[in-house]
């Protein structure tokens, strides 16, 4: 066993463990003390969850929908690509501002009227390509595992701006994915 594994201390004997448990039970605790202890425990768990979402913590503290090697692969697969969908919100804000602030002319009307369907069609094509390639890559890397819910997870992640994605992206754009997950 290496130094990196294990708990870093000897296992207490049964007698010591029971004595420590009984001592903790004997301590009188008011309602305020109990509430403070519970609040501190919840704060510790929240800190561990935030650390896991920010990319520096234990994967066991991730929300259930983000856990597991298959979901991590899907996150990395989406994060290494640039998708049209991740820019939809900023583009739509610009189109809205353009349609409201630009003088009402036939050219502006046609630009805003036809730009939106073209944007939606290009996003749909990009997402279909993303999901097909994800399914193929996941089936190659994880043979025999169920891919249920993976494409929906990837599509939802691809619609978020990269900067605001949680768990945070662990791969750079265009970077090769690790061989094992």
C-alpha cells in the first residue's frame, strides 16, 4: 500500500471506538448547540460540493446527474468542441438590440426575420452532429454500458456558455481526450 492511499492513521480498537461514541452521546447539547453543529455540517458538505463542481474536489460530492466516468466523458467531449448553441444567448441579445434600436427599415426587418430561423437550423444540425459523434465515441470507449440520458446531458451542457458550465471544463478546446475514464 502506498502512502497516498489509506486514511493516514491506525484503526481505533473496538473499545476506543465505543468509548468515543459514548462520550459524544453523553455531552449535553442545547437546541442552539445542536442547530449550530448541524449548520456547520451542512456548510462543510456544501463546500465539498462546490469544490467538486469547480473541478478541484472529490467526484463523490458531485450531483448524481454528473457522477460517473460516462458523464465525465460526455462533459469532456462537449467541452473540447466549440458549438454554435453555446453562443445563442449573446447572439439573440444582439439581434434583439438590433431589432429594437436600429431604425425600422425593410432591410433590418428581413435581417432579423430570417436570421433567427437560420440560427435555429444551424444549431439543430450542429447538435445532431454532436450527439451522433458522442454516441459513437461513447459506445467505443464504454462497450456494453447503457448510454441512456447521455445525449440529453451533452446537449444541455452544449447550450451553456463555456465560462458558466458546472462542473467546470477540465479539457481545453481541441484537446485530445484521455484514453481512460
